């Protein structure tokens, strides 16, 4: 039986490959991260709860051979509030 696969444009291929790799890490929150590629620039968007998760995603993105620039628009929202104001 022949299996048909939808054609993927080169930029969509990069995005698809990176998102698949991110999703395979097994962290449910990483499934909410969106990737978009514009030429050799990869744009990452979304929200995470830890810097560790962000570092995992950035490592995947910068190791992609076709990506020359990563634009990180991911926000890290931890449960901790830091204040730089002293009394």
C-alpha cells in the first residue's frame, strides 16, 4: 500500500521538524510553543513556566542547520515574584 504525504514547503519543513522535536521531549507545556520560519530566521512564540524548558527549546532551534537566526518571543512566567525595590 502506498502512503501519500502532504507536500511541505522548505520553510514549513523547518518549522514542522523543530516543533516535532520539541513535542517529543515529553513536556506537556512545550506543545503550546509556536514556531514560524521566515527564510533562515526562526521565530519562537509562547509562554513557559521555567527557564530550563526555554533552554531546551533554544538548544534545539540553534542546532538546526538551516536556521541562522532565532527570534525568541517566549515569555517565562514562574510562580515567583522578584522585586528590585528595597525598603
